[in-house]
């Protein structure tokens, strides 16, 4: 379980990059749309998430505008964190996100295929989880994955997530019927 910190604005909202040895997470801005689109515009990226994240730089810009706007009134009890994932040389390789609720969070990340199998998904997820621990006192983090997405299944297991019954999970925004649900205690 994370340590309860005094209230403060999360660093991601302040635009402060969070850096790990190979990757950094920076709050995504509409000006990042072309970079994020280029990173994810590869065959295979959308195979297990219902298709491509966006089909053009313009549709990526519209999606990022929605992320930046934050939760609607219906979702007012959530905090949204959306990041561009970059290599240490500045190359955009994908995006990561966390939706924080009062006592849990849901996480997801998508990297372009040229960066698969290089440990960068693990670095991205580790950085995201460490930042959640540093910013919030959350007992549990959740993630969903398509059962045929072997790479993501292995990554979640490497990150010490445990598969749980769908019925044991809260309502997860990334869940699609047939997905497997994983959780991890922090």
C-alpha cells in the first residue's frame, strides 16, 4: 500500500517529465498528436484493442484534445493522466494512461511495434506504477488484456499483476467482453 502524501498537484499535471533509464512520460499535449500517431501507425498495434488508436494525425489530435479536457461531469470522481512515452533521445514510441479513482487506478499503455520486445513496455509500466505510488495512496491497480495478447499477458505477470475474475473487478473503462482482468496490490 502506498504512503499517504500531503495534498498537492500531481507532477504530470504540471508538465514535469518523469524519466526512467530508457523512457520518459510527459503529459500529452495536442501538439504531440503527430508524434504519437507516427509512433502507433504500425500494423499490429490495434490487433488486440479493437483497431488502431487513431487513423490519422487529425483523429489523434481530436483524441488527445479529449484526454486533455479530462473527465466529464459523469466521470467527475476520476483523475485522468495521459502521457506520451519517449525514448531518451526524444523519439515518441507510444502513450500510457492512468485513470485514478478514490481507492484504485486503472492503467494501460500502447507502444508502436518497432519498440516491442525490447523491455520498453516494462520500463513504461514500471515508471507509471512508481509514479502512482508516489502520488496517491492506492491499494490496487487494475488492467485488462485480450486473452490472445501473449506479450501483454507476460508483461502483466512480470509486473506481478494477478489474474482475477471479472466479477471481482470494479467497472473498468478499458474492459471489453472476453478480456482478462488483472490486478496488483501496491
